[in-house]
């Protein structure tokens, strides 16, 4: 059976999110997090639907009220009450692949980035989703090894981009070497080749260098990546080295990739802790790119201009995600796209 990992620009039904509540990471800035989620959902529902997880009925009522006051069409948000530990849907959400017989939805193990946090409820979410009428007609597979959605990028043609710092970290799959990881990626996701990066981890990142904070495909030939031109910045050497790695990569036809650099912002919290603000932690939806911004007008404007250059045929929709990086993630980290082909549209 031929299998292929869908790229993010595959036509989507909608996006999966989990609403912040007081027992998640967001407890210290819950109001700001909820407003950020509101803004993300407002942006998404301009283009497609949202599947919104809520931990209980009172959380759902709260989310519905906030979204209603913001003018979100209630028909575009489907609520589902399930327990969850936290809200990083990119990493616990199912990964969608295509096959000759239809979609195959993959449930990998999620251990909260090497056991850094509690994750048992998050790890159970996909099995509950697979029983829902929207999705229960699909073929599904449970994968008995750890893989997070934010750790992989694909061009949709069989190429996967990732980092050794994450996928070969012993806190994930300690018994697997690089060859075994590649074999499993090829078998489960249907990729033909794996492009590895060795450089680029950002401060304020709990994920051990997820690729979605560093370098992203926006089409089959173009990679948008974080860059640093300030020699005094602690990231300078790593991001310069990563840029050289990206320049050396080749498409299947032997041509270099079209590379679009975006300068790394310098964002700090009230205690002068560097926050992991990444402009490549964007979300592609139908017809648009939803871009995180961080309240630095000059850096935000420059980043949006580069994203528009990389995606001239998409709307570029900014959302202030300063609240998200306070908890070491951003826009892409809290979302997981759901391709149109996997949804039972009659449900």
C-alpha cells in the first residue's frame, strides 16, 4: 500500500485546538491565553472550521461565550468534551496520511517532550477522536513509538525535514538509532528520504529543537527559516550554521530550495528571560497563512513582509501570540490541521 504524509497545504476541513483551562500551563496567564486562542479561532474561521476540545461542559460554555462575543459563526466551531493535560495539539494530535485505500490517521505516543510534563490524558486524545462521527470512518493506526507533529515537516513529495536534536534525543526513543528512526518514518509516514538538521535550537524551547520553530516548507520548493544577523545574539552561531545546512539541501530534482530567511526577534519576559519567539511557527489554512506576532512592531512587520514574499498567493493574517511564548510555544504548536479528505462531511 502506497502511503504519503500530507503537507500542511493539503486542502483542509479545519483545525484542532484545545481550549486553555486553569489546570493547564496557562494558569498564570489564563485570561491572556484565552484571548489569544480566541484570536486564533477568529482567524481560522475566516477560512475553515475548528474542532475545539474542552475539558468539561463548563469550559465549553465559557469558550462558546467568548467566541460568540467575538462574532465567530457557531456553525464553524465543533466542540468536543474530553479530558486533556495541556493544549499543545500539534504534538498530541493525530497525523494524517493518504493511501491507495483512503486516509490513514496515525496515533503516535506522546510523552510531553521526553517526560518533561504530565501527558497521559493528552496521549489518549486521539483514540477518543477516532471514535467520533467526523472521523470514525477512517483507517487508523496506533504507533508504539514517540513522535510529535511539530518535529516533522514535509514537502508532500516524500521528503521529510527534521532535526537530530529532537528525533535522536534519548528522552524520546532511547533504543532507536538514526537508521531505525528513518526506517520507521519511511514505513509509517510514507516518506522516501529524511533531511536532517544539526543546528538551530532556540532559547525558551521545551521541545529539543522542533523543526516547526526553525524551518518550514510553504510549498514544494520553498523553505522559510529563522535567521540571526546579530553576532552578539546567543543564537547567532547556531542559526548561521543552520542556514548553511539549508543551503546545502537539494530538492528531488537536484535543485537547491528557495530559502526565505526571517530575522529572529528578541523577546523577553518581565524577568528578562529570553522567549522563543519564532515567526516560522505559523499555520497554513485554506488560502491563508496565519502568522504569529510578538508585539515588536519592527520585527513583526519585517517578518510579515518575508512571509508575504514566500506565499504571494495567500492572505497573511497576523495574530499576537505573545501569551503563547510565555509558555514556550506559539501558534503552530497549539494547532493541528485536519485535511478535508479525512472528515465525514455529513456528521
